[in-house]
C-alpha cells in the first residue's frame, strides 16, 4: 500500500498555463486560449505563462483500486488527490508556482482512513524556444513563432508540513497512508512541445522525483523509492467557436512510471516498486479565460516487483479519473 503524494508542476500554453497535480499526485497542465497549442492532461507542456499573469488551478485525481479478496478487509479501496495551485508569470520565460494538496485515502473496511492537507510544494519553470538556436521565450510570440520547438526546464520541492506520524487504532505508523513525507521531496524535469498545422500539439515530458530518508516517531527510518515519469501526449483541436470563445480539444496520452523500492532502515521493502504504462484519453474545453479537462487513466501494462502482493499500489488501479479546472487572469 504505497501512495506517495508528489506535488509537481508544469506550465501550459500561449494565453495560459496550469499545472495539475495528482497521482502520487502528479501535476499536469491545463490551458486557456482559442488560438495556439493544445495542452495535455497529465504531461507537462513547455509553454510558459504570459508575463504579469496569474493562474489558478484545481485538480482531482480519483484512483479506484482492484481488490484481491471478497471480504471487506484492510485492502485499499480508493484515493482522492485534490490539488489547489497558483502560478505567476514573472517573465516571458519564467513562471513560479505553489501547490497545496489535500489527500483522502480509504480502506475497504474503513478501518484506517486518512484525510487532510499534505506537503505543499513550490516550483519554477524556465522556457526556451528554438529559432536559429535555443533562446529564452520572448515577451510576445506570434502564431508562427509558436510552431517553433519549445523546451522547458522545471524543478521544485515539497515543504515537510503534512502530518507524517499518523497512527492507526493499534498505534502503528503507515507512511503510505500518512499525509507528509517528513522531509523535502525534490522534482526536476524537462518538457518538449511542438505545435503545428493549427490543430495538432505533441508533448514529450520526462521528470525525476526523489525522496530523502526520514526517521518517524516510532524510531524507524524509511525512504520512498525514486520515481521516473516519461509521458507523451497528442492534442488535437476538434471544434472552435470564436463568437462564444469556446474550443474543444481531444487528448491522448501515454504515461510511463518507474518506481524504485521503498526502503526501511536501508533495506528494500517487499511489495514495492515496479514499472507501469498508462493510457489516458481525455477532452479539454476552453471557454474565455477558463479551461476544464477530464481524462480516464488506465494501466495497460505493468511489471511490478511483487505484483501479487501489491494491492493498492500504482499499476493495480481499476482506473484513475483526472479532472482539472483552471483560470488565467
């Protein structure tokens, strides 16, 4: 039962950008704007926020897990990862973000459920454009400029403010069901985005999340396994209604996740870690300065370290429903 809550970030497109955190909580981006690139649901786009603009964002990642037994027992039933975020375009090539997650983790028998605010996170994004060489994104970009290859580097860290020492009825601490890591967790990544033909946008996003060892109140030192994310997305503009300032996009993503083993007292924990590939179809609606998106994320391939014993872990979901709401102002 391992569910890490990472607060990760990413920017979006032309007139807007929004990160959507979920999954382990992974953050992704939402966007606004009738013209220009589309935005993925879970992957990170390389387009920055406009300078001087604010971005607000809300995301829900609802994970429903498969259960192995017919009895109502302590198997994990579902997790809800809520994420509230805000971003500011400091420069045309630099954006800053802050995220506050709220996590709900539910067992099948409701014997030990947890809910509350988790570790907040801070992120920065630096965006470049390839036009006779790599350059920082300029203050103003035409639609032709936006068809150039865009590159973004992003990084950030969580603040250890969540309650990591929650105890069940027997007085035991389960770090996978706690609300904090006890130590900062760090994320670094790079995203490539290409917009072409007025309709199509392709995104490739690679990121690494790593944790520090933390000694809990029970005296045991634990560390979550590092995570690698490799995501690819294709967005297509399906319908645009300029008079009503409305646009519909279709999105298809492949999300790859590699999780290392958790460690206790320096030793690898059984029934943790592995590799998962998710397929995520979805849609995005732009209306004026607002954007909403919905996607269904399904594990289509997995290679978990001890798969038969990893109920409640990534790769053992029935599905993940991802919803995002964003506003640029």
